[in-house]
C-alpha cells in the first residue's frame, strides 16, 4: 500500500481554461449558457469575426460536454512533442467535439521568455470546426485585456488543417498566424507548433492505462488506485469532473521505468496509427497491475484517442 499511496503522493496543479462566458460573469453578466452563446455568436457574426465565432462555438461545445480535459504531466510532454507525425492529417480526430489540454503549474516544460518575462503555455482548447476540415486551437499563456469593466482572456489562435494527402508535418509547417498575433504577448512560432504537435499526439494515444487514466475526486483517489472500481469514475462525472491524467504513472511511479513514445500502425492492413509507450517496464508489476482499463460509460469515451 505504501507504493500505491506514493503514486498519488505528488501533488500537481494544472491550469484550466476560462471561457468568455465565465469572464463576463465576473462583471455581473450572468446569462445562462444557452442564452449567452446565442447572443455572443450573433455578435461575432455581426462584426464578421470568424476567429471569435469559432472560439465561442468551441466554448459552447465544451460546456455542453461538461468541460472535458486532459491533465498532461510534465515528463510526457517532451515525449509527445518530439514525435515525427508523418501520416495523413485526416487521421487526426478529436475524441470529443471540444477538449481542454491542461499543462502543469509546476515544472511546466512549455515555458518561454518574451521581452524579459517568463510565460508558460497554460492550456490549449481544441474544437472541431465542422465537416472534418480543421481543428480550432486556442492557446492560453495567461494574457488578458482589460475592456474597462473586467479582464478578458486573450488566446493565441490557429487552425490545424485536416486534408487527404496533406501530412500532419505539412499541416504543422503551414500553421498561419492569427489576425492579432503581432499584438500583445507573441508566442514563438516553434512553441505554437509544439502545442499543436502535442495535441495531435494526444489524439493518437493508445488507451494504455499506464499512460492515460480517468481523473477522479481527490477524496476517492486512493480508493480508486487500489481498486480500479468504475464507480469512482462515475461519481466524478456526476459531480462534473470529466477528465483524464496523461503520463501520471510515468511521472511519479517508482516502479515504472520511463519509456519513449512511438508511432505504430495497427488494425486491418496496418491502417490505424496509434502512439504507444515503448521500452518502458514495470519493475514491481504487482503494485500497479490493478490500474483500471476503461474510461467509463457515463463520460465521453476516448475511443479515437
């Protein structure tokens, strides 16, 4: 049991995404989600801001899906951003209509300097732009803009194109800048590319429980770790906590030798790409073999991820 408690012993805090609706509510604008997004989307169309329209659309989808997230632990980040994704961009599919990728507040490997000040990639909001043509990517570095009444988050925006015959690497090389990229904090282009590469890699992750697992309520973590009982996942989902930890065992387990991540082709005709851990090994398997194998029926499945 000492080993099992140690797995949860490292406390890791993760950033999360602030929606436009949440920012407005801090100024006393407390519309219900449906009413807020109906009005805000109409306003975005009126001012002909496609970028703001897709941001609002993603945020609405995310809230409807109960704000699903991936907590990406520090050690796995470089493993996923170093991969060469030489495969068709159309094979990158989000596991759900909108997803928040959350980076850690401690030991965050995605940190950069701008004008003498240190910034971190805090979180990344992903959303399907419809018809399978692109994924909308909103990158949060903690930048805000004061509009006179309250601080509104400012996100770096780009689109990841999905197109038959266009590889992921080609799509990454063609990432364009948003209309406001030269205003405010300027995220280095290589960091933007790393953010999108990280998200593409997450979408290809094999659901190996040593790499990705459900996040549960803090008071249930030890019980879930020792039993793997699905009821703790269902309980978390009922309380509005719909999330997964990515790379937690790689980060904290004293019984797991760190692997590297590899892109492999699986399925009939080896047509399905997946990212799996390689060369990792469990030193004392009996301590970790009870890790659960499923994500649960009450939340959004990650069948494509």
